[in-house]
C-alpha cells in the first residue's frame, strides 16, 4: 500500500480493485471430530478450539480480558495456510487463527475484550501429515484427542488439576472445576459407569462449521454510473473533512449495501496477495493509516488486514440457542443470549507470518501461539 503522503492510507489506491474477499457462512453444527476436530483443520464457530500446536497450548494468563481480567471464551477459528511464494518461508504450511471474546457485558465498549492468536507449523512437524487423508487416519488412531496434553473439560486449555474423587475430569483452574461440579459432575462423579466422554464436554458458543466461498463480483458499471460514482466520491471526501454525521452514515450505508450481496456472511477473509481493505461498520474507530497498526511484536514487520467477523454472527448464535439440536446435544452450552454485541471485529496479522518455532534441541522444536492485533468497532452510537 503506497501513498504520496508521509503516512500510508489504508484506503490506498494500490489495493486490487477487482479482487473479492472470501466469505464464511455457517453450516449446521457437527460435533463429529472427523469434521470439527484438529485433524480436520476446521474453520468453525463455537464448540471447543481445535488446537493446531497440540502440546504448547496458550496459557490461561494469555487469555484474560484486558479490561476485567476475566477469562476469554473461544468464539471461532479460521484455517488459513500461506504458501512459500507469499511469505517466503515454509513455516505456515498449517496455519490457524483463533478469536477469543470476553462475555462480560461491561467490557463491550472497550477494544481489548477480544484477542486473536496465530498458530502455525511447517509441513514436517510432530503432529500431522502433509496429506489430508493421512491426518484423518492419524486422528482415528489417536481417538481424535483434543491435544497431546490433558485439557480442561470446561475451556479446553491445558489442564493442571484433576478431580480428586474420580480422577477422570481435568481442569485448568478451580473456577472451571466449580463450573463442572455445579453443572452436573457432582451427581456423576462417584458413579462406576461414569466416563469423561459420556458425561460430555463444555463450550460457550453454539457450534457451527464455516463454509468458505468467494464473494460474487460486482457487475461492471456503465459510463453514467462511473460519472455518478466519481461525483459521490468527491461528496464523500468533503463530508469526511467536515466530520459530519452524514459521513458516518455513508460508511454504514456502504457496509449495508455490501453485506446485502450475501446477508448470511459471518466472516470476510482477504487473500494475502489481493491487498483488500476491511469493510468498516461505521466511521468511528476505523484504521485509516498503516502507521496506526502496531507492527508484529515478534519480528517487527508490518501487520496487514486478514479477516473480519461480521455482526450477523450474533443473530445466528442467538437463534441457535432456541434450537432443539442444541438443547438435546451431548455437550453443555454455557452461552447466554444477548451477551454478544459488536459492529465488526477486524483482525490484522504479521505480513510475513513470521516463524513461531523455538528450538528445543537439534531434532525437536515447539511452536507457540502468537497474539495478533484486533480492532473492534462497537455497535454503540
């Protein structure tokens, strides 16, 4: 993104005007681990995170809300591998982005109640094959375990505690153990027929898979439309300069018009080489200059827009709570309706998707989960 100004505008003319984002729409939820587990590299909403790096999971302290210090809940994940031709290395053969969200309603007006983490692995790694079918077979052999370490039955983070009575339920904290006890383990703990799997696991948000496809291209405008658009563009610039309410409405109007092409979209993903820009929900809270985006905390390189979460997701999650499939499912859904509220969640990631590998010795390594940068435009006026 280049500009003649000293600061590069994120609305730069260098972006590919003919490129289209990839859109994610929800598919009916499926708790089958062959579809939604880590060996399938899923794009999904809700349920439990399918950890890519299966041993060195994020710490509980990494997943605390920056406003209230409450633990964040898993919202969604996007599988987004990057080719060597794009990032000039082979560390992102497998690559997953995770979004976590604070469900404390008092935090909704802040920008640090949402966090995004990046995990990636090269083709040669301790957990997966470079062939999809082989990974499904590997998952069968490992009984589709959620990780290579014990994970908490409530939040799916690495577990350091175990139920002292039955010694079959794992927890990351006393808080999660209390939730499990209150939600039913108290009654089943001493039963001889009890098993961790039959009692069920927990998730906060209802589960869906994401079906990814390209947005339909816009029809080519006629000459009269181009003339009209140029005039409207000049008017928009004048409104932006005055800072009037009309300018804010123009941004929201653009958002609405674009979303109408596919009203069910819940995620918009920008392929790395297309240089697309976010679809902002309203004027306030936009990123207008590249210099306003913090560089990668691990390599110092610039971050770029990669994807955004759309507010339509709120409607589908709330509607799902009334579904008999959710009510009769084997897992326990802790989601409270009306707890979500945002205009859009915009995610920026390291432009080079820098290596997250740390060498343990000459043959072994581990990869950590790197926090990326997120901008939340609230739905509040």
